[in-house]
């Protein structure tokens, strides 16, 4: 077994109180292969920070147009920002949009048949549902060819809050009243990568990771100065865990 996957994946999740399934050998091999293939220097995007709902769609709009087929579905958006970025109408399914039919991903699958859309987009949404794994495979089910996913690096913002001794991030904590929505999963860039790479194996999701974009927004002078220095000093996985804001994945189904 590869030393990296043995230490960072197998040994980390071997507590049977939490994970009672044997890990896929092919999935672990896929993690190793993609970690060698996809490098930060080739995949980082330093676009300055904009309001988060707009930022993620702006970055998706920068992807190759070949990823967007004739029929595009956006799962989890509260607005038509993807339609604006692509310049054409996209279908939308979301829990919080009153203009759409009621939908709760916690209780039902995406309300479309298998392979109903050429491209399925899901940005910063999977971390909001209890069964992230089932939701991920639901995206693959509805897509005919491409799935484009973004996941946040929860460590980055949480780390800044912890250093300051603050607890101001509403996505976590224990709210006084039961929240109607919140992050259900806490993970970093490395975790997100390993999840996506693992499920690409032929005995899992059977897809090819066509592109990964690591967004490291440079907005102030301190960051512009320190990022190049720290990127040269820190191991790549640690730099990504500390500084990547959002990770974008383009997946192409193999069958």
C-alpha cells in the first residue's frame, strides 16, 4: 500500500465506530495517481475575492465551454447566476428558492431521470446535506457527461476564527434555535481531493477528473507578499489546506 494513503486515508478512517466499510483498493490507487498528476502550480487561480455567491459562478464561467452541453442543470443555487455566466438558460433545482417546486435533497433524489442533462453543476452545496456520498452519486446519475462541483475549504475560514478566539461563523457551532440549513461536513482541501479522486475508480463512480481549480484569492498586500514565500516553504498539501478558499472539480463520466 502507498505510504500516503495508508497514513492519511486508511489509518485515519479505520475506527469501526465511524466507518465500517472496507476501502476500495482501486479507489486508493486512484488517489495516488491523481495526486501525482494534478499539481497546485498548474491548477491554482489567484482571482481576487468577490462576494462568494458571485465568485463561484464567475470562476465556473472561466472554465472551458466544452464542459457545458446543450442541457445544463444547476443543483443548489438560489439564483440564475449560472444562466448569466453562460449566456443561456439553465435548469435549476434548489431547496431555498420559492420560485421553484419544493425540493429537499435530504429526503429525495434530484427530481430528474438518469442522464437527463449533459452537464450538472453543484457549487458549495454537498457539504449542506447529511448523506454527502449519496448526493454525490445522485449528481453523477443525472448527468450524461460532465459534473462540475465546488467544495469549500472549511479549514481556511475556521482557522482564522480560531486564531482570533471568535465563533462568528454561522455554518458551525450550536445555534440557540434549530437551524434550517448549515454545513454538515468539516473538511480541508486535501480531504476534498481524496474524496473526489477515490470515487473516480472504475468500481466506484467511474469518471475521469478532467480539471481541478484551486482558488486562492489575493485581495490584500499581505497575502500577495506571503503566499509566494509560504508556497515555496510549505509542502503542497499543507499550503492547500491553509490557503485555498474553494476547490472546483470537472468530472467526465466514462460510461
